């Protein structure tokens, strides 16, 4: 290992040409992006689940009340809430908040692992990584993003073919 092939992490930290600094910046940007999306989809999955469950329960109660009181108005309201459940289920099926939440979480965990491995290797090597090591981390980063994109495209194609 020659001095030319080692990149000291402390050297030229301000200079954007350092491939390790660039890769770490990209990883952190992707972590932030996938974390925001994961939280958005998790929130949507919870919201859709709770609203659908609430409307289902409310519909059941309305049907029971309409039978007891023989009320057409309550029957109409129960039909509306029942139709709303169908609409929400279709919406969730189309946008798949739960599936997107899981996918974004999976990608986020892989990015965290990559970042941790880089930090560990930096500590282990005294902040000196070879260009080959950096390239291996970069290739892993690209694979993580490629797999996330392929999964997204696969799910989109499934929905398009339904």
C-alpha cells in the first residue's frame, strides 16, 4: 500500500474532490431522504389503518342502530361509511403506504449499515482508507439504491397490471 493510494479522511476535508467525503455526503443525504419517506409512509399506513377500522366499527354500529330503530337515515349513513371504507381500501391498495414504509425502512437500514461500516473502517485504519476500499463502499452504495429502485419499479408494474 503506497502513500498515493491512501486517502486520509482529515486531509482536504473542505475539498469536494475527496471521494470518501463525497460518498459520506451522498450517504447522509440518502439517509435523510429515506428517513423522511419512511416516516411519511408509516404515518399514512397508521392513518389508513385506523380510519378504516374506525369506519368499519362505526358502520357496524349504525347498521345495528338502524335495525333497532328502523331508520332509513341511519341506513343511508351506514351505506356512505361502508362506501368510504371501499374507497379508502382502494386508495391504500393503489399507493401502498405500508409496503412503501417497509421498503424505505429496509433501504434505510442498509444505508445505516453502510455508514457504520465506513465509520468503523475509518477508525480501524486511523482515518486512512485506500481508494479500492472507498470504491467498494461506493459500489455497495450503488447496489443499495439500485435494489430500492428495482423494488419500487416491480411494485409499480404489479399495480399497473392489475
